[in-house]
């Protein structure tokens, strides 16, 4: 089990700098994440904690609820969108014990604050009623990130997250409410999750779950992510090492590979059109921010 360290935060949510994202603030309860995804993009964030163990030394902002309320009061009714996560997963395993999310959602209900969340954990269903209640007073978007339908692959690359079927079930449940739902098919990992059959099954499942949108993205490998990802490939899938490595120029995938994958994705989107295509609409979201969602 990881080591959990309680800390006090000065700020519960932080302003997001990019104007292309459909939210204004990030709120991360935990620094570090026990889902242990092998491609985790957030590992860089631990250097601000003077720690190198992103997966096994996890910081818990135990005063986050009271700090959030102070921040919301200071906004005086401004209903800017909060992304419940953004760096780490607020429904990672320790949330079962700390139970900080329910009180956070209750505050969002009280102040009518729109929210977006993406998770890999079906612990979110514990708070189903609260999200449904929030969606009656503000826009809510619940998404799950799913990379593969193959459970053996999922266990290898996202060992402590919920199964892909459990994540699809989250979408099915929320699609019965006012909550907007989306599937994040990302990162698409060359040679591991990029087969036509895997992606087609994900698109088909997304359609069956009646999601409102999907996002796709290819694996980028920056900084520690690249080092640790290739350590994992060398250890567990050594036969793929050279092949995967050959697709990358530094942190980014080469354009040949990218073009081929994008063509496949275009065909899949045409083959599995969404019945109920809708975008996250919250107050103060500009049209250009919506381009992220398809
Ligand atoms: S759920 Fe997100 S933050 Fe957590 S380990 Fe996986 S990629 Fe990293």
C-alpha cells in the first residue's frame, strides 16, 4: 500500500491557464495516484512535492472542503466551471476512506457550480445521487477514460483502476440522468491498444452507453512518463520495445503513424455515430473551448 501523507492546502482549486479547455479551475484532492497507470502523464507534478514516488507517496489535502467553501464564497455567485481532477483521479482507492468528494459536491450544489469530472473508478457511483442533484442546478459532465476492452491488457497498464466494463457501466448509469456523459479513449498506445478491433469495440460500447461525446488522443511521452513507460515495456512487453520506440520522435508520435491512426478514427466515428451528440454547456464557456469535444 502507498504511504498517505495528510497536508493542508491554501487553495482548493487552481486557475487553469489554457483557454482551450472547457473549464476554468482544477480541483485535485490528492497529489499522486494509486491507479498506477503505466502511461501516467501526471508524474511530473510530484516534483513540486519534492517527491519522486508519484504512485506510492500520496498527499491528501484534508482541509480541502473548508478551503473550497471560502473560495466559492469569495467568487460571489460567479459560476465558473470546476474540473474535479485534471492532474490526478479524485476517485482513486483512498477516497473510499477519506470521503471528501461527497462534501465537495454538496458545496457545488449549494453554490450552483458547474463541474466536469473524468475518472477511471466506479467509486464515483457512490456519489451518483449527488451528481444527479447537482445536474438539476448546474451543468455536469461525467466522463470515463477507457483505453482497452481487453481485461488482461487493462490489468497490465492500469492495475489499480476499475475494469473497463465497470467504467462503461458508469456511463450507462449517468446517461439516465441530466448529466452529460463522455468517453475519453485515450491515450491510444501504439501496438498495445491501437488495433482496429479494440477501438471499434470501444466506439461501439460508447454508442451503446448513449454517451454524448467522445475524445480520442494518442500517447505522448514527456519527461518521466517516457522513462517509466519504456521501463515498463522493457520489463513486461520487451518484444514491443523497438517497435513502439520507432514511432516516437522525442515526446511525440511521428506523423506517419498519426495520419494512419487518424484515418482509422475518422472511419470509426462515421461507423458509430452518436445518437445524442451534445456538448458540455456551462455558463462562461466560449465556443472555441468546445472544439475539444467531438
Ligand atoms: S488515473 Fe490518471 S493520474 Fe491516476 S495514475 Fe492513471 S493516468 Fe495517472
